[in-house]
């Protein structure tokens, strides 16, 4: 094994192969649900080095766990506990290679932090619309590997819709040069979309060509209170009819979720939460003018109040006010973590069925566990809820997970399937849901997925035990 490690060192240099010291930032998952042990942490500086690393690992049958910002929510980017896998950190590969203004594209390396990509686009006068709570640390490679969603999906789509081409190192160490900026290329199988969402199990994404958009002339944000989840869905329909394609974000936040933010971050001054079971955060962007956008937005709020869909609303008067409202939404996850461990669910439901799903599932959980708290929030505009379950007041959160996590997961996932949904909307499968997937994924789909894995990675070298647990 020393000879193998020496080979890796010869590829990337001695300072970029770590085998000792504190490696917890690579080996501990973001949610602190699991900790692994790497044979080595290897940090390539370019695609050619990734190719040579893969070829070296093939000769020794050493598996590779690719990692970007290590922000996986499903334990998908850390090594297992055996100490036999290498952790391939792509953070050094963080260059913006090109920006093609006329083609409205930019090509970036996979280790670029999402916020860095947003800023590079903005400095050139363009918008890259992918936006996540972890955008200060997550990377483009990870975003594409999990087909990340975020707050702008209702207008711009998931990461998949924002990518035109990829550069990928295959399981044989070959480099696929697929960094096309083409919006039309009908020359066979769409390889790009095999790798996007595959969570590093089929190949290693080293660069991507991304879509850019003109910077909106105006962006407006509003916060509204509603008395029920049914009214939240009704407001979404009205927003679509009133704003059309200008609607870019539509977030729902349950009262208990907002109470946690108010409790742990009182300086944020959460509006309207005490008197409303749900609050809505809306965003619209306009390419005409701010006055035009504001007139549309105010018109929407007036219609909603007249129709008794919302009780009250606040429209941000400045960029700082808008950021303050979004910060409340983004800090729900941190407030939950401060409160204690909880049972997380990243689910998607057809928007038309969200209200009956929530009412039905809330009742089932309340019947099962007296005093349980539901932390329900998420991207209502695209049907994605973070439907989390927190222990009753005074109950130890660790013991709560031990006692109830399996039963609650089964209850929620069974309900998700009953209403035509998916058990993972934007976080992926990782290792956390790999054993659950077989119970909720179409059997034929699983057979096809295993066939693809065998064809593209016959030695199971890439991120084994994630997404599918057997070949």
C-alpha cells in the first residue's frame, strides 16, 4: 500500500496527499450522522491528475469517494469506516475557465463554490440562478452530482436544467470532453444527464458548462401569512396567474418552524408567524422595470387579501429588507439543529396534492406520538417539502431518533407514495436512504439503474454503497 500512496503522491505532489492529522472536515458528514476513515485524502489540481488517480486506483482495486464541499444531507460524500477508500477532494479545482457572453454560458471547474460562480456571473452582468442555503460552501460538482434544487426552481429549474455540458473522468480513467455550450445536440444518448444526479457513482465530474441569464431589472420579495396549507397552495396558483414567468421563488414555512427561528435567532424579527399557521415567502423578477414589477406584486397582494387567501403581507422596500426575509427562511435548518436532532425528510409531492398529504400525514404522526412537533417548510412552488419531525418538548432528541426514526420514516414515505410523490426531492439518496430506496422505487427502474452502474463502473470503484447498494 505504501507503493500505491507513493504513486498518488507522484501524481498530485506530497502536500496534496494526506494520511494523518485531523481529517475530520473530510471524514465527518455535515449533519454529524456518520464519520468514516479515509486511506488518504487526495486533492488533484486538474482533470488529467484525476484521470491518473482513477487509473492508479483501478490497478489496486481501491474505491474512490469524490467530495466537493462536503455538504451532503444523506451521508453521500464521506468514506466508509474501513480505511480502505480514498477521499478525492475536488476543492483545488476551482477555476472559472471561460465566460461566453454571447452564448450566455460559463464553464467552471467542479470545485468552484456555488457562491463564487454566482459572483463571477454577476460581475460580468449576468445571473446564474441556482441558489441554496449552503451556497457559501457547496460546490458545482456536488450540485450537479445531486441535481440540487434550491429556491429558484419554480422559474429556472434544478441544476440539471442549468447545465449544458460536462467534463467527466470515467471509471476507466478516460476523460469525456463534453463541455458543449449547445442547447441542441441530438446525436445519440444524453450522457450528461446520466452523470447529473448520479451522486458520484458513475463518474467524476471535473467541469461543467452552465447557463447564464440576463440580470433582472428588478427583483421583489414579499412575506405573507395564511391560515392553512390549502390557502398556501391557493396563493401559489394566484401568483402563477398574476405574475406568470416572473414568479421565481415561492417558499412555505410552518408556524413551528418559524417559532424555532424566533427562539434561537430573536434578532431576526420574524413577521406574522404568531397569528398564522403558515407564512409564505415570494420572489418575483422583472426584465422591464422596478415600477412594473412592484405594480404586479402589489396587485397580487391586493387580490389575495380581497379573496381572503392571505391575512396580511409585507413587501420588502429595499435589498437589505429582502435579504433579511430570506435569511429567516435560510436559518430554519440552523434553528432546528440548535433545538436538537430531528427526523428529516426531503420529499416531493404534486402541488395539487400537497394540502391533503400534509393534513393526512400530520394527523397520522400526531396520533402516533403525543406532543410531537412538525417542522414543515420548503419549496412549495415546485412541490418540495422539508417535512421534518422534532421530538416533543422535554424529550431527549437522541433517544427520540432511536425510538421513532424508522417508524416515522415508514409512515411518511408510505404517505408520500400514496400521494404520488418521491422520498428524495433534491438531497439525493446517498447511504442514508440506499436501503429504503428498494421499497419505494419502481422495481424495473432499479434493474435499469443497476445495469447502468455495471456498464459504466464494472469494478464498483466510484462511491460504492451509495444510491444502489448492490450490482
